[in-house]
């Protein structure tokens, strides 16, 4: 049975409480609309710090907050935890596991998922980093590798277990490689008796010619040199041919590895299939300049699920700040429409690119401001603490980082149950 809310205000259904969906809901906070915010999880995840959960620096609760709590004071918003399965554009109904919901305005902000470029079976052996479950799985793999190496009887097996391969040289790959190098060389250096964790091999593999391809060439080589100084083997122009439980195959031969981490590609959520809409190669729905779906002016697609161009004709990147800008714009546009007004098209403003390389270095590109090294890392840390939600999390993360910086320790070194791999439809 279709569920209709007993009210006459326009019904706004927002799917996804990530950066885009949450911003849209907050922007509509004082407007005369009834918002239903649907997410399959009960928490909003701060993905930029997920790698710190995967590498035992932070705990899951430090980078995620209950959506219900974030919107507790927003009286016009109802939060529902259920998974969306489809959208009926004509009947204006969202189908979920909990039944259908009708809408006057619809905002689709369902983000992105890992893409294995047609090799979906690699997901089993090379987990990507999109969700909290992925991060705790990777943490388990990394920490278990050291434990298993301590028990291993054969040198060759010990060597394989202590080889960590990260595929993808973008910000996440660079961050993961730097953090695993620190775990091996510093955090665990004295914790084992039969193995020397410092002997671990960390290999960062990039298919293209350089690391951090969206950053300047200068920052890209800085990242490479910094990682090399931390003992990371960086291999560029090395497309992976095959991945299995024992290692990876490259044009130059095979690397036997105990842990493989996928940081090479994402594709949009399946919204384009729900909508039978035109999409780009990454599965992002091609939207109009006001972020609405072609032919449906009250249905919007935002964030990592939308394909939209900036003023100079370049695709808007899949970044948290872009998703937030789109969420804010759509919130304002819906409010304007409800008031019988209109708004000019969406304009993306690039707020900069940041990537950290271990605990003392980062690269920062904010227009004319270009930082690297320790000053870049200080800036990176301040920005991430500022954008975290909630005073408690800001405080906990700041103190945890300070403590790790002084002591080299990582407090969240727990090996927990392996969650099942989630295959997004
Ligand atoms: C590891 C990692 C590191 C990153 N680092 C940075 C960084 O340093 N800086 C930066 O700017 N960006 C970074 N990003 C990118 C940034 O996180 C994304 O661009 C941003 O999260 C996109 O926001 P969104 O609202 O489109 O989607 P998301 O934030 O991904 O939110 C999507 C939401 O939709 C929900 N959802 C999905 N499908 C369904 C469904 N069928 N039914 C119900 N709910 C559903 C999900 O549960 C989720 O809550 C990083 C991303 C990752 C994965």
C-alpha cells in the first residue's frame, strides 16, 4: 500500500543522507515542506576519513553520526532507514524495501560505489573503501596479515603475507599506502617476536603515468618522493591484469601479496537504471543546468550520482564539497519553486584539492594557495576537523591525532568479524 503523509505541504523525498542529501535537507529546514529523508544506513559517513578507520587510527564512530540525531531538531524532516529499489516517474513514487512513498519533489543523492572495470570478481580479494564495513574489513585484513605472518612457518609465505598491494594512485591510494607504511615501520615495529614488521613491503600501483593525477605535476612527484622515503614501492604505468587471493598480475610480472586494497575506481549508484536516464561512462545521470532530470523539473539528481559541467565545461568532480554545493542549491531551488519563484542555474565553485601522505606531509591546492609538507598536513588536519559533524567527534579526532602524532600509536587495532561483501545493485 502506498504511504501518503497526512498533510498538504509539498512532499520532498530525499534519497541518501550523504554530503549532498543531508545538505539539501538542512537547507530546507525552515521551509514549508514535509521532508522524508531515506537512507539504507542509520548514519552519515564522513568518507574522507574512512582510510583512517581502515588503518586503525580512528574508530568507526569517530567518522559517522546517526542521521536521526543530526536532524533531531528539524521538525519538518522525517528520517527513514530503508533501501530504495526503484522509482516510478509517472506515478511519482519511490519504491523501497518498506513500501512505496509518493513525492512532489524528489532529490536523488545516492552517491557512488566501487567499480572494478568489468572485473567484479576482484571485489572478493581486493576490497574497496566506500563504507564503514569496507574499512573494518580492510583493517582486519591488514592486522591479520601481521598475525598470520608471526605464525607462518615458511619464509615465502611470511614474505607474501607481509606484502600489501594498493591499486590506484589517487588520494585514497596515496593515503592508504602512507598509513600502512607507518603501521609497519612505526606502530607495530616492536610488537612482534618472530617477524620484523618493518620488513613489510608496501606497493602502490597506478595504471596511469603519475600519482595524484588531478593534482599538479609538482605535487604528484612530491607525493611519489615522500612515499618512497617512507619505504613504499610506487609503480606507475602499471595496469593490473588480474587479481586473486594470492597476489596481482602486472605487465612486468606477478606480485605475491597477502593483502590487496582497491582504490582505483568508482561508478555512480544505479539511479540511472531506476530512472532509465541518459548517463555518462561512470553511470552518472546527465542532468539539466538546474540539476533536474531531463523532462522532470521536480526530480533532481545530485552529488556523485550526477553528471554536470562547471562554467568552463569540465565535469564537476566527485568531491564532498561539490555534493554539498549541489545539495544546497537544490534545497534553495525547491524552496524558491514552492514560493512561486525561480533560481539561475547551478554554478560549481571549486574549493580545492587536498591529500595527505602519512602523518607529517600533505599536498594542498586551493587556487593560488599551494602547500605541501608539514604545513600542508597541518592545514589538511584543520580542514578535516572543521568539517566533521559534532563537537564530540572534533574533539576526539583532534586528541587522537595529537596522541598518535606524539606516540606513533594507533588505538583502534581491533580484528573484528568479517562483514559480508555488499554488492550494490
Ligand atoms: C575513501 C574516500 C575518500 C574520499 N576523500 C575525499 C576527500 O578527501 N575530499 C572530498 O571532497 N571528497 C572525498 N571523497 C568523495 C566524497 O566522499 C564524495 O564525493 C561524497 O561523499 C559524495 O556525496 P553524495 O551525497 O553524492 O554521496 P554519499 O556521501 O556517498 O552518500 C550517499 C548516501 O546514499 C545512501 N544510499 C545509497 N544507495 C541507497 C539506496 N538504494 N537506498 C537508500 N540509501 C542509499 C548511502 O547509504 C549514503 O548514505 C572520498 C570518497 C571516498 C570513498
